[in-house]
C-alpha cells in the first residue's frame, strides 16, 4: 500500500499543568475530523507532538509528597496545579538559581529545547522522508513561550548541521492558544517577536502564512498578543476570542485546559491547515 503524500507538518507542544504523553490526541482527532468535513485529506497532515513534562514531574511530585503528607495545607488539588504550573515556568528559565553562568549540564531550558529538536528531527527524517514542507507550530499556554524561544534561538544562532526545515526556514504557521507570552515580555521596553513568517519560506507558502492566537475570555492564563508591542501587532495576524469554557462560569483552572477538545477551535485549525493540505494548495 502506497502512503499518501504529506503536504503540511504540524508540531504541537503542551504547556503548564501536569500533562500525559498522549496530550495531543484529542486535538489531533478533532482537527482531522474537521479536515474531513471540509472535504480535504487528513492523511496529508504529518502530526508530531512534543511532550516535555516528564523532565520536571519527578521533582515536583517529590516536593508535593513531602509538603502535603501531614495534611496541614488546604486546597491540595489546587496546590498541585499551582506547583505544576509555576514550577514549569520557574524551572524553564534560562539560568536556574544555584547554577553558575555558562553551566550547561542539567539546565531545563536546554533539555526542553533538545526534546523539541529531537521530535522535529524525527518528523523530518520520518514521516516527511527528508522532504521539506510548510511547518505549522501549535502551542498551548506556556508552550507558546517555549516554542517562541526555540524559534528565536534558531533564527539568531542557526545550527549549520541541521536541515533548512529543522532550522525553521519552512515556518508557515504559528497557532498559539491559551497563550501567556505577554507575561514574559515585561523585562524589556520594546518586546520583539520571532521573525514570522520565515524569511526563506517559499513565496507560494508565504502568502498563506498566519500567526493566529486564540484565547478564551474566562481563561486568565490566555492573553491577546497584539497589545504586547507594535512589533507583535505586525507579526500576529489575529487575536481570536473563542469561548471554549462552555458551562464554566468565571475562571477555574479548567477554562485553561478546554481548548484541546473544543470543536470550534478544531474547526479554526482545520480551516487553516487545509490551505496547505488540500490538493489545490
């Protein structure tokens, strides 16, 4: 049986708050279903999840076990969410406390980025058969900050040993959802985003390239990106307000986690991907 040709590659990464290795499956199923409803070929999409929570969970769980064992702390489930969420962000920062400048070993920043590179390489040498295609990045929550840093590093200090695809030269889409990039921009006066779309992206794909940012109004961890700075306003094509929380009234941690299974969100993603995945694309 001949495998159908891939037309677009999608790298999807999770964000904060304890995740499972199969975190992306509901989203992939939902988007593929909507792609088929649009009359396009879902098999033309090469999906590649990036799971990195396992790099931090053992330390977080060890602390929680010690801190919660005597039962003297209230709101234990909420505390578990807070430790996971803030712990992820704190551990990822470029130079953790207790390390010396220039120290490379054990830094979570490098370990997470190495995981991204590993999965990106697997995508290129595996499903794509070393054939570069338009690359769409999908990032939830803190994952947007991580992928933004990864792309920035790739653009500023490219690794000549990698293919053009792996160096992000084929970056044609960035879909951020529940994104908190703005919270990490306050250290500078004029935040500058990644170069988007990729400078070397072929013209036939560049005209279709989009950075779409989705946020639920009840999700206090998801924010618009255009107000960050004039540079972000130019780079981001649209901040899209999308109610995914359904019956959730006001903010709970659940509002931040419901994008993965929301049909309307999946429809938006499918409509964008089909601009590359359809035969006419």
